[in-house]
C-alpha cells in the first residue's frame, strides 16, 4: 500500500511538472509578444522565475486558471511584482481583499482595468510622460546621483518629483510618505544607515515598485544588497549602476497591454 501511494504521488508530481512547464512556456511566449522590452531587459531565466512567483502569488488570492494567473503576471510586469503591498497603489490590495467580489475572474479583470487606468494617467498618451522621465533619468544619472549624495530624507519629495513629476502627482504625497517610511525600514535590514543611501533605494522603489529589492524581475538587486563583502556605499553605487543599465535597455519601447 505504501509503495502504491508513493508511486501515485510521483505520478501526480510528474503530471503537475509537465503541466506547469507547458504553462510556463506559454507565459514566456506571452511576455515575448506583449512585453518585448521586459524580455530584453530581464532575459529568460528572470522571466521564468517571475512567472513562477506570479503563479504562487496569484494562487494565494484564488486565481488558479491560466487566464487569471496571466492577468496577475501582467499587473506584476506593469506595477512591480509586489504591487499587492505597494503603498503607491493602495487600491490594489483593497481590491484583492474585497470580499464583495467573489468571482476570481471578475476580481482580476477589475484590478486589470484599474491598473491600465492608473498606469495610463501616469504614463500619458503614447507613454510620453514615462519616456520623458526615463530618458531624463538615464541621460542625467550621474548628476542626479551626485545630488542625492548631498541630500537628506527631507529632500525626498522634491527628488521624486524631479525624476518623474507625473507619477509623483498621481501617486500623491501621502502614499509617497508611506513609501519613504518603507524605504527607511527596508534600509535598516541591509545595514544602510545614511540618508543619501536610503534615498537611492527610495528612487528605485518609486520607479520599479516598492518591493524591487526582492522582485524576480530585478534579481541583481537582492544579490547586491545581500553581498556581505560590500559596504553600504559600494552596495548603493552598484545598485545605481545596474538599475541605470536596466532602465536604459528597458526604454527602447514601452507599450504595456493586458490582453483578454
């Protein structure tokens, strides 16, 4: 009997592994088709890991069909993988936990629609606000880094507004303050104690999502921050250089969509 149960479990695992591999390959093709800039920036291993994280996190909220997991993945790619706990998007967590909407498909569709609405306001027609912000950031990254290195946490609002004025306006001061609070707490876990270094983390939380340091879309972030051989200044410099490089490749073309 024990042997039969063991064989059955092994068969079930093989079946699940084969099914998931098929699903993962389908999602990889989806990213290549609809998010080519993400594909160029992230490369296949990071995309596959992001798909696995999307599958796990979507399941936590009751999204267990391929279509609904795909929708959840889309939102992760647009807002950041930790969008469900990002103070920049408080509506996302509220909608995910809304018990009044019991149907998973209706729920994820509502969140998808809200994502496109909010992101559309932030990005602008033909992504003019986003493209301008990324272009200015990448072209002036050295000057901006030098300025941040002379700044304090109280300068955060003006720095974020300078980097991406449209997003700072849409997200709002209250949410940005919550993001700063989160950045300050996050910094402590990485041994980052200087205001200017916390501000660098804040900048990329603002641009790429509050959980960018653990986001599978940016695997280099967690690797750098966990590197015990680097002091905080070295970590922050490495984070900045890698992020600028990633954003430079990212801005080739940006046209996110959430297909039905």
